[in-house]
C-alpha cells in the first residue's frame, strides 16, 4: 500500500493493531512537514478497549496533535466507561473532520484498518 501524498487530505480509522499503517502515514507526513512540504489535513480515529493499557503510541500521537495544526487525533475506548461504550465509528459519525476532509476535497482518502467488523459501520 502506497502512502498518500502529503498534499492529500486523509482520514484514518483503526482499532488495536490497525493503528500500525496509519502511524506510518502520520510519520511520513511529519517527515514531509519538517522538510518544508505543504501538508494537507490528516485526521486519525483510533480506538481500543482500555486507554491505560491499550492506547498504543499515546505520547507520540498526542505530541503530533499538539505540534502540528494539520493533524487531529480522535480516540475511543469502549471499556473505560461501563455506562457508555464509545467506538471509532461513533466518533467518525459525530465529528465534522471526516465529512469535511472527504467531501470538500475530491482528493481526500479514507483508510480503515483493524477488526473485520469495523468497516461496515463506517460505510454507513
């Protein structure tokens, strides 16, 4: 899979180990930005069961979100609050990032990676 070019808007949604290819894309953008390239918006939606044990690369991702205005991070942890489970597809539906990036720019790309049950709700 080829990484998207730095000037393409990207929305990535993944759970668990599905973060791996998305993280590579983010790192590629960071490298491009630090090299002086124009970098288009990039929204990452990541989820897992528990934030304390399973927020993979938390410090790195939160650092990028603080440092780069083109990068936004949205997280969902389904078991942190037993009264309200939150899933990645819920966040995608609730925020404007995905719709704005994918529908306002014809070059926008959506990548989905993780559990085989994740893509169906995102297609809706």
